[in-house]
């Protein structure tokens, strides 16, 4: 460490970088996730140093409305001292112990609480530390379950086109985004794609009837199972609202038909709720909102509102049963799964949900959120506004009449060359994404109300108007 760097470290009893030294260290040592590092070669890395309520603040003191809840995570907002304090208390009592052959009180209490909140007979909780690990765990469980019950040929998993289910190798095989899979191929075998539920881009023969479109999309799952051979298919992985591509809600009847198909062919239905659980859609679990019963729910993100890492899967009694007798063991584990501090934080987070009725807040205000965002449809660049709860995507188009989208080069210039930075500079954290057609995604903290919706709409209106003038 040089003398100049040392001089720019802050106090508070810790050896911390500040000022220009912080930027120098970021450029020199930090590798950002899913980030084109060259984009910061000649500029500052955005450094967020503090959060309070619905807002975060950077190293220069600028304030930003967190319209993405960090990364679909910060359900209760930032700076909740009671949640942070719960983690600190637990750290002083028992900072760590594994769930490998042992248990600790907070993991037991959290498992009981989550099982009580979950739909149906999802009474067993297997903890992880992230969403990718949760998805990976669910596929591994499905494979081993079928081996134990005498159906060893079942290993394939169906998931939807351009859906994102994680970045570990198994989860990546389930993910339906070719661009982020190709660098790591060959992936584990067994990933099979089916159509998503983007009604805005529905095939012509079902484009005029939402329910007919939903039936077709669900029936495509049955057709895929029959093509692959039912004896080879272990599971179907579906998000309640598909994230990647820009928030695709399920058409009426879609999940009822999917559940029927899975039952017919003995396939496990996994509801991937890493984003959709814990209030994002106004319920603890998205499957509740849409009235279907999964065999497994995967979760992460909102379970702690980001105050500590935690993920997991809720598993039905049926899938647990073969592992509850004899010598059968689920041969899988994660060092930090169900971490005592994270479990304590999750319990405190759920206390905030109950005390402040955050699910009720989402349900009370979601119509106003939608209506505020739909004001943007008067802009020539806005083709579609879709989503549910506090989870929306705004699809951008080159021609509203024909729904013509942008070319890859145009998307590059529009999203990365202008929109991402312009929205941030205007004070809004959101996602401008081209995994699929170009969209802007919004998923604000569940504490937001009309004043925050108006702020989002005004920033988006100003920046999207500028973007159209540059096309």
C-alpha cells in the first residue's frame, strides 16, 4: 500500500479506502459480474456506499431511486437497522456451524416458518446460499429421487426459451439464453427448451387470444415431453413470471394445464421463485398468486432482502419420503447453507414483512404502479408494458405499428451506448437489457408508493424521449 493510498483511507476503526484511491483500487483489483470491464477503462466505476429506504447513494453523495431493489433483492428497502442488528446478535452468539449432520436453532426456526408460509405440502427446506445453488440442488434432487424410486432414466429438464435460471453449470444448462451458455459449453446434458409466455410476441395463429396462447404454450411442454420420451424427463423449471426477456406473466389457465401435464407424465414441477418469492408479486410465493401447486420451490434474494446471502428449496413430502428411511442420503451439501447469521437475518426480514404488511402494500398499490408505467405507452419507443405486482418490463421497439424490434447493433448503441448510463445519471437504478428483445426492467422495494412510481415514470419519460431522438 502506497503512502498516498494510506492517506486517503477513512477512519471508523477500519482501514478503508476513500476518494481517488477507491477508484484506483476498483480499476486495479475488482472484477465486476456480468460487466464489460473495458467500459470503465476511461471512466469511474459507480460505487454505491450507502442505502436508506428506497434510495442508495454513491461516493459523491448523489442519490438514486433503487428501481431494481439492487438485483430483485431489497424487498424491505435499505438501512433497516433491526435486520442488521439481528445478524450482529447472532454473530456474537454463534457465527457459524454447518448443517452437515448437525443443526442450529435459527435454521430450524426459519425452516419451520418457511414451511408454514409455503403452499400445500412443501414441508421440507434444504438451504443453499444463492439462487443458482437452489436451482442446481433441485435438479440434483430430481435426478437422485428418480434413481431411488427405480426410474434412473429420468434426467432431462424442460425450461422456457430465453429464461434465466442461474450461472452454475447445472443451472446454466437449464437457462435458455444461448449467449451466456456458449462460452462454457459443453454443459451437462438434459436441458430442453419450450416456448415462453411473451404474448406480445405470440405466434400469429394464437396472437389474438390470450387464453388460447396460454393453452398452446402449455401444450408445447407436453409435446416436448413426448418428443424426448416421458421416461427420460425429470422436471420442468418455470418462473411464475419469467424475468429474462422482460417480465412475461402467465396467461389464464397456463399453470393449471402445466400441473395437469406434469401429473400425467410423472414429471416434477419446479417453481423457480428466486425473484418472484417474498412479496415481489404481492404474495410470499408467486405460485400462490397464480393458483398452482409446485413440487419444489427454489428461492433466494428476497428471503433476507439482501442483508445476508441465503437461498434454498422447499420440497414436497412426496419427494422427501424416500430420503427419510433406511440408508438413503441426498448426496449434496453447501458449506455456508443455512448460515446462522443469514437465518437470523431472514427471520428478522420476515418480521418486517408481517409488521408492515408489505404483501398488502404491493397488492394495494400494484394497479397504480401499472397505470403510472402505462403512461409511457404514448412514447413512440415504448411497445409494451407488462408484469404483475412490483415486477415490470417495458419493451422498446423501433416501430410500434409493426412491433419491429432493433437490430443487434442498434440494441448495442441504444442500451449500452446510451440508456444504461443515462438512466443512472438521471437518478434511477434499473436494468436496460437485451437478453431477448430490448427491455427496461423495474422491480422496486416493496415499500414504494405513488411518489416513487411518479419519480420512475418521469425519469424514464425524459431519458426515453432522448433515446428516440438518437435513433
